């Protein structure tokens, strides 16, 4: 996992990343801090493209986002695939992310 600034969101992202299934880790999970989009998360470079689990701020939900290699015809650069509330522990978040990626064919 790549290093990220150690703020509260980065610590939370690293905690979730520590529980990711091996298949997700092998795909290349990294902690990212995107200053332009103002989010910290876990980026996984899957065989179908990068997926980012955005760590929420405040009461916002976790977002699992597919980053498009190029903007689509409407100019979008990402597609939100799933949201889930902050009621889960880090182990649960990692499990949900791993199962979602595996069941949708993002992991080999």
C-alpha cells in the first residue's frame, strides 16, 4: 500500500485496507488522497479499470466509484456503483468492497 498523508481519513482508509481480501490486495490496492476531488480513499486497479472506495466525511456514506479511463459522451469521468452507510466496522467495509468487486467481475 502506498503512503498517504496521515490525517484522520487516511488512518481510516489504512484501517479498512488492512482487512481487504487477498484478491483485492493482489489487484493493487493503494491509499489515495485526491486534492482536486477532495477525497481520501482506497484505489484498486482492477482488470476493468480503477475502482475507488471513497472514505466519507461527516455523516456521508461510503462511495464505491468506477473511474472511467476517458470522459464518456456526457463528460463524466466516474460512475458511482454503490453507496453504503457508516454503520459497518472496517472489517465489514473491506468485506463489502471485496465481495462487490469479485461478484461483478472486476477481479481475476
